[in-house]
C-alpha cells in the first residue's frame, strides 16, 4: 500500500513540474515565519516534513521520539552559495557528461571532469533519478575536511547512554575545484577517502575505519578497520554494506552520500518539496553554543537544538526526494528494500534519509542539523554536511546514535592543522598501521 501511494504521489508531483533547472511550480504555501511546532500540533504541518522527521514525531518511544519540551520555530529560508570555482567547472565540463547504461540495467557516468555533472535536469527526463544520484555522488566536497572530537552518543532501548569521541578526516583526491589544490592527485583512482578513529573511552580507543569511494562508480567500495587488540588492519568484505559502522545504529551503506556502488541500484526522482530542516546560523557564537549538550532538548533519547538558544532556525528548504532500490539480482542478503534521500536543492547535500527493510517495515533514519561553514578568504561560499550533528535511529531495535558537534575543532582546506593534512596517514590502508606508534 505504501509503495502504491508513493507511486501515485510521484506521478502527481511530476505532472506539476515544468521547465529546465526548476522542477516546477510548488503548490505548497510557506509556513508563516515564527510558527512554533511542538509534539501537540505537529500534524498540522506534517506535509512539510520528510519521513525521518515525521517518524520522530509519531514515535511513542522516549528513545526515538521528539522530546516533549522541544520546539521547532520556523525562520526565513536563507541562501548558502557553493563556490564559484565549482560552478565555473560545471559550466565548462557539464556538457560532455553522459550517462552510460551498464549490463545489469543501471547507469554509470562518462566524461566527468569536475563540477556538477547534470545542472540542467528536466522533469520529463526518465533518467532524472540517475542524474540526481551522480549530482550527489560528485557533490562539492572540500579538498580536506576534519572534525576532531565529535561527540557521539549511543542510546539503547532503556535510555542508557554511552558517550564516545571520534576523529573524522576526509580527503577528496580527484575532481577537486578548491583553490590551492590540484584537480587530481597523481597515481590514484580513489575519489574520496574517509577515516573515522575512536578517541574515547579508553576501551575502544584506536579502533579506526577507513573507507574508499572510487572514481569509477561501478567499482565496489573498499573498507578497512584497524583493531588495536590485534595491532593490525583488516580489509572488510566489499559485500558487507549492511554491517554496522563501528557498532553504530547505521550501516556502511548509510555513511556515504548514496549507497555504493550506485550502479547496483534503480533510481527514481520523486519530486521537489518544501520540507522543514534545521540549519544553524553560521556564526562563531552559534557554533560554540551548539557544542554544549545543555543547549539541546531531550527526554531520554533524541537531542533537538533548543529553540530558546537557537531561535527560529527551522527553514522550509527546497528539497529533492530520491528513491533508490537495489536491482533484483543484488537484493539477496541486503538489508534495505527501499531508501529515501532528502537532498537540499541548493547544496545537493543530505537533509535526511530513511529506509525500509525487505519486509517493507520502516527501519532506520537520520535527521540532519546542518551548520553552514563559510570558507575563510573565499568568495563567500558555504559547505555543510551531516558530520556536524544528526539524530540517527533504528526503529526496530529502538536504538539511536546521536552525533553532536566536535569539541576539538572543525577544519577545512588550508585551515586544517598540519598533523591532519597527512594523506598517507589518514587516507590509506597503510596509515592504519601507524595509529598506535
């Protein structure tokens, strides 16, 4: 029934979309500025919520539910431009990018150099879903991005919390447009690498995972983990996309912008909607306030930024909704039958995601609290990501993994301290062997 309703909604959404670059006239009227949404009145505004936020409000569990005292105050929708160099590359190279069908029935990419692969999406294009996948796959990413001492809070069914601190270091190796870095690092076919190292508590210190996304979207991703008890790094199976990521309530396929490899999936564009998302004000005072756990509302589970501290920070963002399902020949043993990605139309970044298991039961989700970060000495552009803060819950085990802002510093590109700029140490399997030295 849910899939039938979704299909009807998709047809109606497409029918309303007209013109290039703009998905179409939106019949929804904005929520008045200053509107306060609570557990008591949220249903009046449910049409402006993606499935992850809806399920948080609908949940009767104190672990995965919306905190009873929390408020969402609606503010103005603001503009967060991406870098001019990224758009210059888009204008220069996008015309040569093509989708190419692969033997399994999905699509890969040909002719990509840099920038946004498909800036001129059209509503009547039957391949719009696949084009959106690659706009997200090759979304703008800083050449270097570091989040030191991220606050991770794991919450079990009884509301017990386990606190962790983690270091996350991400490198873009190919297709870079940021000033001061080569477009392509020589002698590599890695597009992105991401390392996550546990810093505390002591019993899990040094457990580290490094993941690689390849320049070739048709290539299986690779993941390695360093286990301090063995003092060695192990390569994980490329098929272990459903394995929990470092014991969290999300899987390896949940930590990348789209599940990998994308050529194993069918992609459908389900329309553009105005949906509520929380966006922190991009100033230093707000950044510091967000790191204090006392500035977040909670009962036993989910953490929500306090309205009394952060004001009207919920925005109605133009949001693309993308559905992805594994092709039939790859579904055996896979954890998800259906995935929904909620993508900011301006940034091509995730505002949230959710999925259903193979029995069509709602499974896991993530609600993102984004912090736009303005590059220093730049032309006024921003980047954000779900590394800043998010609520991620497993609704079947009633567990949640919350991420709050890093207390040890957030860095991009030339602002990154020298010790974190070592690509061999933080971006290769060999670097894992140096962790305890």
